[in-house]
């Protein structure tokens, strides 16, 4: 099967930490509103891309490329070097937290469960246009 390749035009953000509150005498964990909105947007884009296709089955390889915008406060020289790939740009997010915020909403949309992911490639790159490029391949 051909790989599934699509892009999402959102500003990448890491998975938010779980929050806790007390309801009566019991603690309750919840996900913050911004993370829920972000994950809902990722899921909606993936559903549009899948267009009614069934989730993939079997072992998968997933590549995520996070396009991060360098801050406007960066000097023009450094910004140009970062965008040209001459200087590394780390951004302000951990790669694993960025990936988690994308992989969770793709469950039951692009694949049945993320336990199917056998290989995961994560790249952070500086770009004028923020977004996420996703490539999903079945492993034979």
C-alpha cells in the first residue's frame, strides 16, 4: 500500500501536562482546554484526509516533521541562517511532547491504536510557515 502523506497547518504545540482537581473527596485528572482544542483540530484534519477509509491495521512506521517558526525577536542574520538550515533551531518544545499531542488524536482515525507504531521518526525544522507533515507507512 502507498504511504499516507498529509500536512496540517497548525502551530505545533506540545502535549499539556495532566491537571488535577478535587471533586468532593476524590481527585480527578483532566486535560487542559488548549490541548483538547489542539488535539480536536488534529483529529478533524486527519478525518478529512482519511475520507471514510478504515484505520490501518498491522505494524506501522510514522514520520512527523514539525515546522516551527523562529521568533520575531531573533536577529535578522540569525533568523536567515536558521531558515536556511545553516544554524540549528531547537524551538521551545520537546520532540516527544510534540509527537504525543499528534499521535493520540490519530488513534482510531489513521490506525486502530498507537501500539501499532513500530518506528517513529520525529524532526523539528525551522520554517516561515508553521505546520506538521505526517507520513504513515505499513511495515511488511
